[in-house]
């Protein structure tokens, strides 16, 4: 009996101790329980470590995408026509070949070329004869053995011979020939053979309107584009453009609108424009399909910021505006349009405002509560 009473006392004491520990545990507070959560504040030190942008006022830009076709620059392209009739003997170049200025393209057998050579030889002989006759007449006139009329007649014959010799040499200069009097077609400029309408043994007539070769210098090329009526007001001569092609999807070519044809196509209701494109390495070729992106001026003057300053949250855009030393506030904004890395603001900012442009997401999350 004594042992049982002792066990009960022990259990009772343990229960009291456990209850005391539970009460103490429930009523114990941590050391910082009485401290309220401190609100996040931007310090001068933090602000100095951030990138701050100043809002600018600018003419809003927008991007217009058009399609076009690459063509050779007409100012750097030459079509070669035959000056004489004949038969093509040798063709030395093929379509797509690169040629240098003065390079031989083809030779022809031509009776006309032989006639030009004969005229040149005859005119040279006549020039020598009339010059000799003039010298003899001048000597006789000084001796009194020839009249003034004889002298004038000899002078006239000589002048005619000089003119004929110049004409014959000019014709031979235009119609180049080789030692066998074969007519030679040579490249007037360096570039690519982009058109070829001649083969060996082709019969050629001088009155045929078709050119034999077309040579184009492709250091610059054109892109011809159609401008729809809705975009006409936003596209101007001198606008810079970016050009991409299917052949080089990762390569961007720089260009500029060189000419806008101020007439609508009556069939398609579009206006045509010509773009001059720098073509390093002659990568762009005529007839390639091109996509043209134009930086168009909208005529709206709007505050503009770098898109890196924006914070997007719950389908809205925000910026962090700096109002004086160490004071930053969240400002909702409405974006009128974006172009590349610029955002044009229609509501919420004005020119001269200062916005945070680095670590803005961290600041936004810290300040929004």
C-alpha cells in the first residue's frame, strides 16, 4: 500500500511539472515580438547605387513591316547592245560571272566591222595625200605659180580629209576589233553578269532591240516595295530601314528610302518606294525576296523611356519615380507604343521625370506593400 501511494504522488508531481512547462511555453514571447515590422525605406546609399534615367520628350516612332524585291541599282547597271550585225564567234562569260572593266565578253564576225576598218585605212591615206597636196600648193602660191583659188581648194580638201579621218577613227573606237577584224564586246564596268542573251553562232542584227549582256555592280542594290494607303502618311524619303531576307535570316542590312513615287498604282492601290541598301560582300542578289522594317515617325510628341525601366504586374505597367533625395514612389503608366528598346508613355509620366532603371523589380516588390 505504501508503494502504491508513493507511485501516485510521483505521477501527480510529474503532471504538475508538465502543466507548468506548457503554461510557460504558451506565455513565452520571443525577444523581438514587441518590435513591429519596419517598413522598407530607400536610403541615400541605395539610391546612389541605382541607375537613374531622365524621361525625354520625343517624336514617337513605330515600326512598319513591308515586303519587297531586291533589284540591281540602275545607276550601277549597264546593258550592252551590238553596234553591228554579224555572227557570234566566241562567248567568254556565263550568267553570274564576275567581270572586270574592259574584260572581253564575246567576239563576232561582222562584215560591217571590216567596212569600218576599210574606211579608217582609206581616210588615213586620203589625209596623207591631201596634206602633201596642200604643202605643194602652198609652195607654188608663195612662188606665184598657184592662185589663191588653188590654195583654198587644197586647204578645203585637206580639212575634209581631217574630218573624215576623225570620224573613221571614232567609229573604230566605238566598235572595237581584234587583229582579225573581229568585233569585240567588252565590259564597260566591273560587276556581275546578270543577263545574257547570246551564245556561240548566234546571228545578231544591230536593229534588234534586245541587249546581249547586262552587267551590274552590286555593291549597293535596290529594294522595291509597295506602301499601302494606311502607311503613306508615316513613311518619308530619307527614313532608315532594316532589311532581312530568307537567304540570310540572321543578317540585317541597313538601307534608306531613296525615293517615294507619289502616285498610287490604279490596280493595287499602293504607292511604290525605292530603298538603297548597302550590300557588303555582294550577298544580296537581284530577285531575292526581302522583308523591310521601317522606323516611321507618327507625329506624336510623347515622353519616352527605356523599356528596362518598366515593371509589369497584374496586367499593368509601373515605373519607380525618384522624387527628391531618397524618396521613390511607384507610378502606374500607360504605354502608347513600343519601338525596339523605347516605350512611349501616354499617361503617368512627363519629360524631366526621373525613373529607376536598375533593380527596379526588387524595389517594386519591397515598396508595394
